[in-house]
C-alpha cells in the first residue's frame, strides 16, 4: 500500500504513450462506490472477488500497463494470473515511508498505522517476491525517477520497445 503503483503507472503511461488501467479505480467506477464503502457494505472478501475478476479480465486484453491494488498478491489465483500473463514490477516501500506518504487513510480501509504497515509488509513480502519479475526500491525517489527506472528496465528486458532503429 502507498508504494506508488497508481501514481507511477499514470506517469509511466503518459511518458511512454501506453494504455493503462488502475484496478482499484476501475472497480470503483464499475461499482459506483468507493473501496472503503465496498469494504464497509460487503466486506473484504467481496472486494477480493471483484479484484480477481477484473485482474483476470485485463490480463487477457492485450498489452497494457495494469496498476493493481496492494492486496492483489493475497490470493494464489491472482499470483498465478500475474506470473502467467504479465511482467510484474514490484514497487518496494518501507512502513515508515508509507506512513509519510499516506495522507488521508479513509480511502485505504486496511491502512491503520506504522505497526500494522510493518506487519502487512512483512506478511506479504514472500508473495510479492513470488510474483515479481523485477523489484524497485522507491524509498527517497520521486514518482518521475521511479517511472524512469521502470521504463529503462522494461526496455532492457524487451517488454517495451519505444525507439526505432
Ligand atoms: N515515489 C514517490 N515519492 C513521493 N510520493 C509518492 C511516491 N509514490 C507515491 N507517492 C504519493 O503517495 C501517495 C500514494 O500513492 P499511490 O496512490 O500511487 O500508491 P498505491 O501504491 O497506488 O497505493 P494503493 O496500494 O493504496 O493503491 C500519493 O499521494 C502519491 O502522490
Ligand atoms: O493493500 C491492500 O490490501 C489494498 C490496497 C488498495 O490498493 C486497495 O485495493 C484496497 O484498499 C486494499
Ligand atoms: Mg493504487
């Protein structure tokens, strides 16, 4: 959470002219409700079902940049979709940096405080590492710097080809 998936994807899509979708934003638009409202009205599992469904939908839509919610790795089914269909960029953040960045926590129902952020990161780490094609440390780096770093990796790995000749 708050590693910069949404903002960095937006920046990267703009600078590379890529199609992009943010799964959280897509679910909110489709449901006409905010994520915290979905959690409050139907619970986390209902949100997770929607998340799996939209991940699967966009995994098969052709090349695009997909920014996921932070909890996408929790389900094995999602991890398999990610590994089988995507080049996965894991944006790393520390709990301390996440607390500094987070701002309004009401939009992130699972974000509580420094201690829970530490526990969440530690608990999810093996799952992030399982799906990651590449990991990028975002601490102390601006959104633009992280986006540039990702672009260079995608080009080097042959995932993205922008230059002619
Ligand atoms: N590299 C960065 N440096 C400074 N601030 C950042 C950076 N990346 C993101 N932010 C800020 O942190 C906040 C959260 O970013 P963002 O919504 O992109 O995170 P996220 O990973 O998509 O979170 P979530 O898991 O909740 O979807 C925003 O206010 C954003 O401007
Ligand atoms: O890390 C998480 O579990 C979440 C992150 C957000 O992107 C949202 O998908 C939601 O708030 C859950
Ligand atoms: Mg996001």
